[in-house]
């Protein structure tokens, strides 16, 4: 199995066809910026903007001018690199009991809560402008708990847009408060694949009853569904379509996106991002609570791996936008101190 485990950020000069051999990826822990402006210089210059309200649009414009002087002089806009973070939800109560869960709405276990918090620590210095989750509570809990660890201290707020009354009753009337939230959009299209008549069954007992080979076929084949359930191909059809229609336009507009979802819906999205074959995607294992980072730039997705710790320079040296954002957080923290 090709496992996406925690590890150093990886550098991909082009979108990989396969991720089954992580040892072949090149480490960028010692990477440096391509421009002459160093992070230390940026940090020093950003302090001069301390009189501008931290986090305001004026503040962001000021630090962007410092980070990209060439663009300012040439009158051209620097192509923005957007971050895409994928997190498989932490362990659920049914995961801990070895039960098929599928679309049954089961919450996180204590271990899953801790995994979500740890995931949040790993991404606490990566910008997040909007969050997408499935309609299931375990994915929503993972996103919410992860964001409690973010240094920007914005509050994730689930948008209720299924009726006009829901919109009206959840309206925020303070502009200042509204600017300090992260919208959370829930979508059933990002749900785990529906396991049909396997849902709620013990995995070992099911293998004993139907045979390991048959259960493996239901679980790991690309286009064979369990009884009255979905195959991975069917899950991919809805998940990837939603990603293309709703997530990718946000990334193209320069927003940084977090998706908290499930093993199979995320496999489907990664299949699209990395141009995997149906055989490669069924061999893909996603660990619970381990964030994966992609960079979207110039209509291309570049897989960057999983940030190990906040101090992992490999992640933040990947793009000037990420380095700039981290320095902004340091400046805001100093201003509050």
C-alpha cells in the first residue's frame, strides 16, 4: 500500500503520476527563496507597518508590497500560489470498534479528537480562507478542532444556506466580527462512500462470513460496490465534480482552502490532483488526522507533502506567499505582546 504518512515536505517539479514511492521525492528542507528579499528582512520591514491594524486589508497590502517589490515596480500582479490542505477526519467511534461506517453519522473518538488537534498544530501557520467539509459530524469536528490551534485565531463558522430562514437567522451583524471568521461549507458530495448493507457490520465478522477475498473486493476495488452501496468510482464521480465546481474556482481566485473529509472522497480528489490511475488510487492509504499540503498555481496542483511541525522550514520556503503569511503572524503576535 502506498501510505501518505507524516513526513518532510516534498518537492514536485510537476504533478506526479504516482505517489507509491515516497522515497523518490526530493526534500526541500534546505530550500531558499528565489528572490533576494530574505525572511529576516521581510520580518524587519513588516514591523514598520505596526501602526496599521494587524490583519486589515491595508496591512496585507503593505506587507505584500514588501514581499513582492518587483511586481510593484513593474506594475504587474505576482501570480498567487494558493494552499490546499486535505485532512482525513480523526478516528471515529466506529473506527475504534472496527465497524463499517460509510455514511452513518458517527462522531470522533477521544483518539480522533486528539488527532484533529494535532493536525491543527501542523497547519497552524498555513493560511486558511475557507473550509469545506462533508455533511458528516466526524469531518466537521476534525475541521473545527484543527482550527482551534491556528495562530490567526479566526473562528470557523458553519454556513447554513439550505433555506432563506436559515441564512437570515445565522446572519452576522458586525463587520469586524464577520472579518474574523472562516466560512465552513458543508457538502454531502464530500461524504464517505456509502457502504450499503455493510454499514454497521464488524469488518472481521463480515470477512469471516463472506470471505476475505470478497470483502477486499468490495473495499479495495475501484468499480465494484458492496451490496446496495457505492464503488470508489461512484464516490469519485460526485466528489471530483464538486471539487471542480466549488473548490477549484476558490483556489484560482487566490483563496487558501482546507478540506476535511473521508478516506474515499479524499482518495478520489487526490486521484484527480495527482492524475493517478484507478489501480494507483486503490493502493492509496490516507492516515487519519494527517494533513496533506498542495500548492495551486498557474492552473497546476503541486503536491508538497505533510508539514511535520510549525518549525519545518521546508513547507514555508515552498512559496513566498506562505513565508509572507508566517511572517505576518509573527508580526501580529508581537503587536499583541
